[in-house]
C-alpha cells in the first residue's frame, strides 16, 4: 500500500498540498474534501499498477513501470488525491480541476494536463527526473 504521509513528500510538494487543501477547506467546506491517496509508492506497487490494463484486469492507469514514476523515490516527487464526503469517495472531474487551480506553485504539474494518459488525481514536481541522477 502506498504511503499517504506528507513526511514522504519533497518539501515543495508538501507545502503545496498543505496550502491547497487548507484553501479548499476554507472555500468549499460543504463539498467533498481532498485526501492524499499516494505519496511514496514502491517499485513493486508501481509494477502492479503498470500491469493493470495490460496483463492484469482493469483499465490502464499508468505508463510508468517501477522506477519510472515520481512516486518511486523518497522523498516522493508526486502525490495523488481523492475527494471524500461522508465516507464516500467522489471522483468527479470538476473537483480535480478546481483543486488543480488551487495548486499555484509553478514548479508543480497537474497530471490532468498529461497528453498520453491524463491523470486527474496526480501532481508532480516539474523536472523531477534531474533530481534522481
């Protein structure tokens, strides 16, 4: 199971998450609230996600194999979110778009803008690949 801890995030991402989620709570108290669903993820977990929609059942959710995702480093160079209200997860695209608007740090890219496989819950540090060398 991936980590959901901000202590596993790169400091830029941890600050952006804390800022955006606090602003969300203030602006949208009656809507589903954002929660972290993944910060650090092991290479084995990443490979399992990569197999999904290929050799395992389910839709494709990633183009990254283990070691190719910004989640596979500690600190993690990415986080994923979901929205929860009354114990139920809400995957409405409008929630992700609005949350992405609150993540204002230009060093962070929202996965909803990815061309080959948009990833609405995903936020990553731009240029993270250079930090792994």
